[in-house]
């Protein structure tokens, strides 16, 4: 039994900042992110996530990485849009955390990498 509606789905995210990821929503409320930019080839990790679903195909997906990076995605699956708010340690900012905000496209894909039109 799935723990959330995105479990088993895969998506491609392309942020306006230039960051690009393949996101695999795994069982047991986990997510695997993999950078798909050539300059980050091989960068990947699995994170334990907190996920909430809201009306209209909106999801909040949040996690904290081992490095201390905090990530919060607001995903609009119907409009294929994602907004991300992240913070990371930086003593030059209030509370010792530096914010970083970016947004971009969010597209589900099938196992063969083609658009997943069943979602």
C-alpha cells in the first residue's frame, strides 16, 4: 500500500537557477534526487521526506540533508510547476542560515524517460 500518492512516480525538475534534477518518489516516504546537469554528473542521494497533499494536485515535500541543507518544495502537479525554498548554514545571515529560492518546471516521466501522461 502506498504511503502517499507520489510514491512510485518519477519527475524531472528544471529550476530557473540552472539546477536540474530527476526525482524518484520511493517507498517509506523517501525521495532520491539525482542531478541531471553535466557539471554535477553522479550527484545523487536518498532523503527521508515529509509530504503533504493539498487540493488541486498541490504537494509540499520537505527534507533535511546530512549536510544541513533544508529543502522545501511546493509542487503543482496540474500546472507542472515547482517552487523551492532552501536554507543552508551561513553565519553571515540571520539565524546562521542563508536562504535560496528558485522555481521551475516539474514533469512526471515514465520509466523510459518519456512524459508520463497517466498522471
